[in-house]
C-alpha cells in the first residue's frame, strides 16, 4: 500500500469518527426532546440509532458530491444563492418533469417547505391522475386540468399539513436542499441542519443524472 493510500484511509477514518460523534450527539439530543407515549418506542429508536448513524457516516465519507463535507458538524456546505431558486419551477415544468418520463420509485427529489428546501423521495407515481406521492410529504397534484374542486381539496389537504411544494430537481436546488439552505422574505438566512434521513438521502443522489438513483448507474 502506498503512502498516499495510507493517508487517504487515515483521513477517511478520522472523518468517519468525527461524523459518528456529531451525528450521535445530535440525534440523542433530539430524542431527549421527543415526547413518546410508550417507552418501548424510544427504546426501539435508540436501538436502531447506531446502525443509521454509522450508515450515514460511511455514506457521507464515500459520497461523490459537488458539496463540501463538514465532518465535525456532520453537514454539507455549498454556496447559498441570494434568493430562493425559482427559475424553471413553474407548475407546467414540474408536471412535465415528473409525468412525461419514466422515473424510478425511491428517487431523491427536492421539496420546498416555506422558504426552506428539503430532500424527500418518490413513493408513488400516478400519471393517470397527474399526481406524485413522496415518502415524507404525501401527495402532490401536478396537472391543473386535474385540479377540480375535489382534486384541489385533496391537494390543499396534503400541503396545508406539510406546507410543501414539490420541485423539479436541478443541481442548484439539490445542493441547496442537501445543505439546508433557508431564506426569509427571499433573503438568505443561516442554514438548518438536515435530518439524519435527509443526510442518508443526500448520499444516494446521482449528480451525473438526477433522473436515476445512484445505484442504477453504478451497476
């Protein structure tokens, strides 16, 4: 083994340890604030925590991404735009991207919640009704002609609950979602640290082809 490989492995080992430490500290703090009806629920979450923390840390260390890894804080960083990205995010453009091509379930996609961008993944595609369901934010109705009174109520119900808007993936928006970028009155604010689930999703983004999961191109 060459000296450069030894250094690389040592560097990755240090980053992995820092990531695990930061993730553990953050998740335990969050769990301590959660109100649970049954102690068994909290116990199950604590038991699964080592697996997901180590999985996220390993994925972040080995991810091929245009962003910068901050291993001490277990976050991604990228330059934040002055305004919330809006170009190309009209409803027709979003509907065309999701409904006029074959997209795999599980594909990581961006969602706007208020003036914050977050990551989610496709759970179901209903092209007949012109709808997309994501794992974390529910159904989004994308065809205006499908949004009659009943359809509009269904769409509003999902979005009133999550205050969310499905966006079309672009490199700029995906990077902002990974980094937890936030705006207030369309001005940049301090980023919010993504959840452990979002960090795991960020590591499965195929930056060379946002229409395919990372595993598809790697096989």
